[in-house]
C-alpha cells in the first residue's frame, strides 16, 4: 500500500489514498504500529482520504494510538494539500470530516481551512474549556519555555472535569499584543506535539475574549507559525473561523499491511 507523509508546522501524519476503501480501518493495532516512531513510519496520526457522494472527499482521522479521533486542524490542512497534490480539486474544496463540513483553499504555501463554529467558552472550575472540533483546555502561563508540558498536561488531560473522553491541553504565553506562544499536550498522542491546529484555534478564541486580541491572532508553535482569523459573536460564540498555515509533503513510500 502506498503512503505519503505530510506535516503541518511539525504536526506529522501518514496520508493514504483510500478511495477504493481497502484499508483495514478496524485494525487499531496496525494503525498504532504504522504511527510508531521506532517500529513504524512514525506520525502523530494517520489520515485516510475517501470518496464522498456530496463532497470532494472525506477525511477519516486516527490518533497515534490507533483509535479514530475527533477533528484535527493540522491534519485537515495536510489532507487538503494531499487532495490538491492528487488533483482532486484546483484551488477551493469542500470536504467532510468527523465534525461535519469544512471548506478550504490553497493559496501558495498556505492552506486556509475553515473550522467549525464554536458555541461557547466554559469555565470548568477554574479551567477554560471549549470545543473547536476537539476538546481543549487553554491555560495562560508566565514561563512557557521551561514548563513541563507533558507532566502538567497529562494531569489535566485525565481530570474528572473532562470525563469521559478527556481533553487536550494548551499552555499559552503572550509575546506581544497580537502574538502568542503555544505548546500543546495532545490526547491520543499522549505527549506534547510540535503543533495542534484545533488547539491554536481554541487559544486564539480565548485570547480574543480574555486579552481582547483582534483578528487575526498570530501563533508561534514549536513547529512553526500559524494564524487564526474569526468573527466573534455574542455569548462566547464564533463563526467564520479559519486556521491558516503551511502543509507540506515530506516523503512517500510503500508499506505492507
């Protein structure tokens, strides 16, 4: 089976053209092995591109632990680049993901990915929580460079306030009036990743509410730079949310499954 490795600001994925629907989606052990960085290809997740009768394509996303995951923003940008490379569309596309319809546009190196509308921002006993296609906690800190993201993130990820599925955790430090430094602990990967698309989206929306940052918000991650544009509404709601940044092919190969 042919595979393709893509990365979006260091968040990396195995992409497979599964329009003939031959990939064994129920084999969680296989998917976990493919994503393993010692015994497999190595990735933060695996994404299948499939046909859909009403859209240009359908995105099926699996976490590195082999379980099917919630929406992945950087993975969404990578599959848009992948579909564009395959010639599925020219510059603009509509595709279906686990959280519904997404629109996207390829503009040079950047992918403009429209995210799902956000219905609200909650205070969960002192922790700021919202869902941007995946669940996220946003926590502002003073010295993000030296923070133990894995230890601190893991303690919140499994906290009883976020059962049954748990949450991703984003730690944020403002750099200037419109730029943030973000580090993320991702569930499913169970580790810090170089970048998280739904995570930085959550961070930008919280920063607009709490720090009064204007659109767009610029985000610095370990893997590179992103920006998030949005339209704030009443009652902690947002629409016209776009995650913007690069997505690139790293290499291609063949694997026997």
